[in-house]
């Protein structure tokens, strides 16, 4: 069942494209290619944004997850 306010919050984050959490990786392109080959769907392919490179994936549980590599 879950806690309804938490479900509303989770859906609002997902709908707005805001990541629920973020994980640092050493090589974003390598991780993106590995996960894509495993069937992971990305809503944002890797791109540079200032001092970082980021990508966003769908965790299949209603969350956006951001992967980050420091440049």
C-alpha cells in the first residue's frame, strides 16, 4: 500500500524529471553503455553540465536516478 503523501511526492518528482537520488561514477560513458546494453532506459543521455557529466535513468520503480562523473 505505502504512504499516500510519499507516493504523491514520488510521482511529482518523476513527472518533473527531478532525480530521486544521485550516484557518482568514475566513467559515465562506460557505465551508460553497460547499463544500456542491459536494457536500462535513460531519459537523459550523458551530457556535460559545468564541472560534471550527468545522465538520468528510470529505475522502473517510479524514480529518476542520476549518474554523475566529475570532470
